[in-house]
């Protein structure tokens, strides 16, 4: 079974990676010039006695050696305890649990939109290669690729919220609303999802275009045409299908960019998800929360790579037989 | 059945329709970059930023001949501040790009020249760094070491060196098989001498190109961090800070204070990638895939 080997191989790489990332975080925190206790107390640090500060330090285990702190954290993590967020005064697991769903909702919707749009528009662009439409599409894609996502988000707010007044500028619900209703939520989701999908789809679109153009030159496409199959059939059933293979792998490899995009989009639209919370945690130097969120992002990347590998075995019979190179 | 027009377009070379001649885009790109660099160098000599003090009578003016990019919410000229911001971003981007290429070059050189187990371990490290979301890592570093230009530069350099490492490694691997390297080794040259005399001079063009290509990435990273309030100090006119400041005006309908600084990120990035495309089309096809942005 090839897929067992793939999972085993990925896990063998994931464990050292996660250990390296987490121990690296602890080493950085140790080297940081900030005193987490002062950060936690804020202005009250002026009036708090050194004994109490030492007490807090001991409670957090900051007086113990780095290795011991790390081992404790790792042990708690394996036991399912992520610690307590210092800025929100809540368990980290609760902070993440309340927000993860909103992030997944936006990212999943954006993924669907971007896949559909990139496949359709990329194929169209390859089909109408060198036409004015193709030049318009590729030109827009290159420009989007160069444009920072937060800037695109701000421009979208300006056009659709401020000027046209069609959609809300941010948040999860209207300020006056007390409960989350589906129509209200959908209205608030449109801009974040669209901006995230738009900013992430340009490279994908260009990639689809390139690979469809490449496949259109292949002999089997010529053969299919020569046998009298319709142009559209050849394009969709033969060319697009073969062009999809590298696409699956590259999707998995783009998860880090997706995380980056989600952080910025949530920050622009004040979306209450985990990605935007990262910034709040960073600004408050909330180490337990920041560490858990960094770990979560790394896990997302590992999972993305694994899913891409598995999808590839399903899509390409050659891999099933020959194994991954 | 006649071959449709669209099929003909999708299938160049056999359709009688000649492939489009490559546009002279690289000249336009070079010209744009030259104008921007000149502006960044000359404008600060002519207009001091001290003269751009708060002037509430001129606050929030839309673009006009006197203020081509308009004024921000406290009456500062957006054009002048954007040029200052571009200068800050370019310097930060350049230093960070050089830093990342130096780190990546050393790792790639070590991996390529040593080979064997060291090569495999180093390449796994490269894979590991590639699986980190760069911005998150940058946020982590800047949060723990107080927002400053140095923190931004370090966070960009330590997250963006992997591309350079891959390019250098593959180039070293191909150099190792060349006759002149064999000749040097059989002539008694040590490892260090081979690296210094034979590898480095041959790597110079790639390193230069990698640095130039890294600058837009570094600028992008810097502006994203600044936008989030985790980058350069807020009083400094940087492109990210300006877009962040413009956020409030934008909600009031003053689009220009965020739009123009953002354009100054987009335009040079497009110019650099057009140049890169030009160089790539004329260079060694082997490292094309490595340089894909």
C-alpha cells in the first residue's frame, strides 16, 4: 500500500519539524528582551511588589531552566493542555476553539471560489491564448500577484462598503446584532472570502494556463483531435485532466501562503478567527497563545502536504505503482 | 470539420499564425525602476521631510496639481511621503535580500560542496523552513524583539533564504562535474580554494539575480508587518505604515492616502518580475523552475 508509506514518510518528517519549530520558539522567547510578567501586568507593574512578580514568575515556571520549561510545555501539550492565554486570561484551547471555526469557514469558502475561478479562467486563457482576453487575464493576474493582499482588501472596502455601500466593511455581524444569523453572516463573509480567493488565485490561474498550454502541444491531444473529437471535449477531458496532476501537489505546497493570506485578510476585515488573533497575541507578547497558534499553522502546512500527496496517488495511477520519488 | 479559430489560437506553430513577438517589456520595466530609484535618491535632497509638518488646513485634500497624490489626514503630501516610504522600504528590502542571499548562499554552497549526508540534512532543513508560514514566523520574531528595522530585516532574512540555497546548491552540483574543477582538485587545490576560486565567481550572476528577485519579496514582507503594526516604528514614513495610517481616512472615503503607497509596492514588483522574466528567458533553463515567483 503506497499511501501507508506516504503517510509514514510524511509523519517521519513532521515530528522532527514540529519539535524543531516548538523548541525554536522557546529559544526565541528566552532570548527576547521582553519580561513577560511586566507585559502581563502592564501599568500595574509599577505598583506590584517584586515578591508578587516573583510569585507570578514561579507560577508560570519562568524561573526554571529553558529545557525544563520546554519539557513541561511539551508534556502538557501531549496531555491536551495548551496553557493559559496571558492577554485574554482564558485557556488557550478555549481561545482557539472559539475562533478556529470562523477561520476554517472563510478559508474553505475562499479555496472553493479560488479553485473554481482559477480552473475556469486559466483554461479559458490557455484556450484563447494570445487573444486580448488572454492578455487581460494574465495582466490582471500578474498585477494581483504583485499587490499586497491587505491593500487589495482596503481597496475592496473602499469600493464596496464606503463608495457603493453594498457590503459591510468588517466584523462577523452587524454591530447592533446580538446573535449570529445566517443572512447577516453571509453578507459579512463576501468581502473577506472574495479578497482571499482573489489574491490567492492569480498564481494558480497562471499555473493552470501554463500547464494547459503545455498539454495542448502533446501528441495525445493531437491524436484525439485527429480522431475527430470535438475541441471542447479534448480541452476538458484530455488536456485539463492531465494538466491537473501537478496542480494537486502545488496546492499542498501553497498552504503557508494561504495562512499568510488568512492572517492579513482577518486583520483587515476584523474577522474573529484564529489567524487575526495571532496578531493580537503578538502585539500583547502573549507567548502561550502565540506558541499554540504557530504550532497550529505548522500543523496545517504538514496536513496540506500530506493531503496533496494522498490526492496525488488517487489521481495518478503511476504513483500508486511506482511509489513517490 | 473545420478547425475552429479558438483551437488555432491554442495550438500555435501549426496554425499558420505566428507566435507573438516578445514585447519589449523589459525596457519599460528598466525605465520605471530607473525613474523610481532617481526619485528616491533625488527627492529627499530637494524636499526635506521636516517641511512636511502637520498642516490641518490642508488635511484630507484629494489629488490636485499642488498635491498629485493628495494629502493625508493631517495634511502631509502623500506623494513626498510615499517617496520617502519607498526609500525606507527599498533600503530595508535590499539589506534583508542581501542577508537572505548570504545565508542561503552559504547553506547552498555547504550542501552542494559537501554532498552526502550533510547535503541531505541541509536540504531537509530547507524543506522545514519552507513549511513555515513566513509572515507568522516574522510576526513571532518581531513580537518578541520589539518592532524595529533590525527585527524586520532579521525576520525577512531568516525566512527567505531557502530559494537562494536551492539555486546555489543546484549550481554547485553542476559545477562539481566540470573539467576545470576536476583539474583544480587533481592539481592539489583544497576544498576552500576550489570554493573561493572556482565556485564563487561562477555563482556571482545567480547570486546577483537572486538578490534582485528577493527585494520585492522583502518589501512585501516589510509592508505586511508594518501594516499589522509589527514592523517599522509608526512615526517612520514607510509604505506599510502609510497604508495602515490611510485605513482610517479610507473608511471616510479618502481613498488616495492608501491607494498610492500601495501602487508604489505594485509597480516596482511588476517591473522586477518583468525583468526577471526577460533574464530567465535568456539564461540557463535549468534554474528556471527554481526562480519561479
